[in-house]
C-alpha cells in the first residue's frame, strides 16, 4: 500500500514494529532500520543495485528478518520542492515494490540528507574510501530519522 500523505502512512503502521528507510540511488540502495519503539534510526547496509527482482528480494529479506512494519522511501525532490525524474523513478520503485509486499510505503523528503550524512562522516574523520562505502546507508538513516521524528507528533 503506497501512502502519498504521511498521515495516511502513520495511520497504516502496526504498533510496535520497526521501520525500514531506503535511500535509492542509481547504483546503490542505502538501508537503515529503526527500533520497535521508532525512536532511533540506525544505518544498516548498502545494497548494490543489480536488477529490481534481486534488489527487492534483498529488501524484503531484511524486512522479514527484522519484522518491519513499514517502508520509508526517500523522495529526492528538487531544492524548490518540485519533483523531477528522480522522484518519478522513486515512485515507480515504490509501485513495483508494493506488488511484492503488503507493508505500507511512505515517502519522506530527502533533500540534503546526503549532504548531512557527508558532513557527519567528515566530522567523524572518516576516510574518503570509507565514506564512499557507508554514505548511502548513513543517508538512509537521516531519511528514516526525519520520518521517525515526524511520527512522534502525529
């Protein structure tokens, strides 16, 4: 079930189930998960994109293993708030994923999440090589944390 409005997503979530946050890139998918209380997002892994069937199988495997209750997809809006080709691609991914799972799927504006993740990694004195390995799932953590913070006020 795809929820265009965040309130609808919040209403569709089961109680006491963790969430998964995804940062979709052209070559990778950053994955973060929350705790069951939905207070803290933790970066988990970066999935190297191959083809949709393999990528979705890995994501569903993670969701099943961790008893996930909902999926938050980062929506890469333009800085002026408009939606471009990357948003269309994310929405298409959501439509395809919704055919494979009954989990509610919501969107979270991901503007500047990668910038924030990069800044945090630089402040942590992470090497360039290591930043390249973890940036996507750290960005997914920022996306998911934003959604978790908003859920507390709904």
